[in-house]
């Protein structure tokens, strides 16, 4: 297995673990807090919005680290 393949496998594993943690810790408790279908749909939409915001912040921080790494070290 090449180094690139190992990097992709580790990245995919981290993404799966992060998605499972998000669903377990945020989405499931939010869904069980409401009874009506409309409220549950709204919770899913808002939770996905929060997930997208967190992913966006992670991408920005990652890009900042990549761009500033040569100057710092």
C-alpha cells in the first residue's frame, strides 16, 4: 500500500468517526426531544446546517495551517 493510499484511508476513517460522533452526540438527542414530524425535520435541517458550519471552520483552519506552516517553522 502506498503512502497516498494510507493517507486517504486514514482521512476517510476520521471522517466516518466524526460523522458517527456528530450523529450520536448531537442529532439523536435532538431528534428524541421532539415528537411532531415537522419539528424533527426542522431539527435535522438545523443540525446539518451546524455540521456544515463546523466543517467550513475546519477547512478554513486547515488551509490557514497549510499556508502559514512554512513561515512559522
